[in-house]
């Protein structure tokens, strides 16, 4: 016999109705209608993303693979919708447009007086890493950027 908890029931109901579940401030489950990406991203947020992409492309015009890395790693975003430094979804120690891991590289960046939380610092440290190690620090996303890089080199 199928045993469905209240949470399970609401999750099934939400998936059938196209709504998402969220916790209210009181801790109760509430259904919320999903918003389109265009509705979630204000014009200002979209402008920031476009501006960041332009800056990444210009900064790495001599290293096109790093443009593709930024596209794959962060969709050219340095900050999230709340204005905080973008953190990795799989590893919250990955920061910004280039998803520099602060656990592995934070101390070095600090010694170099580079702030990974700024776009300039994030890009600058990515250039430093690339000059020392090539694309190896971003191998986890290579399925995404390596194909783009191969096509760009043809």
C-alpha cells in the first residue's frame, strides 16, 4: 500500500499543478507559482550580467578559453540576485565569475592583495591561475567549455 506523507502529497500536488513548494516564515509549507526568468531578473540585474560578460570578454580577449570557462562556471555572473558574491552550487567555496575556490586559493589571493569577491580580483586571479596551471583548475566544467573552445579554434 502506498503511504504518502503530507509533505509527499504537497510535493506531488505541486509537481502536477506546476507550483513550487516553499517554507513560509512560520515554517508552514506554501505553494508558490514559478516565475519566468524574465520576471525574476530585473532589467538592472540583466544589465549587470551583460556588463559583466562584456568585461570578461574584454579582459580575456587574449585567452578565449577563460571566456568560455566563465560562461560555463557562472553564466558571466560575479554576484547573485541579492548582490552577494556568487557561490558555486556544488561547492560554496567557489566564488564569482570564474568560480575561484577560496579554500584552495584564498590565502594566495590574500597574500597577493587580490579580493576574489570583486570582479577585477576574480578575473585577475583567474589569469594568474591560468598562467601557472592552464585550464586545470576548471577541469570539472571542461565538458562545457572544451567543446566551445575546440569550435572556436577551427
